[in-house]
C-alpha cells in the first residue's frame, strides 16, 4: 500500500507546478509506484487472483494516461519516461 509520504514524494518528483495533483504526469507516477508495490506482493503471493486483476486494471489505466500524454505533449512524455525509468511503448 502506498503511504502518504511515499505518494507526496512521487508527486513532488513529477509534478508540473506546486499544487499539481491531477495531471497525467502525476497520475502515471503514482500508478507506477502502486504497480511496482503490487507486483512485489504478487511475487510473494502468486495465488492472489483478486490483486492480479487490480494490477491489470492499473496497468491499463496507466497505459491510457501515457497514450494521452504522448499525443498532447511529447516532451513531457519523454522526460517522464526517463524520470520513472519506463520503456517507451
């Protein structure tokens, strides 16, 4: 589970301005961290099918945000991929 301090740290890293909490950049950053934590959980608990379904939903949601950002602002998309160390699709 993502704690408030971890979430705040992620938001500060990828936010566009001080009060930014809902931009695609922030959404992708938060989803990425949640996906990493849930993937680690699933490695320890491979039979947890409900969490696996939630993980797939988060991955799909992140992919949607990434496609939107790529269409609207390619520079921000590229810099975000470098910050989060994600591969470009």
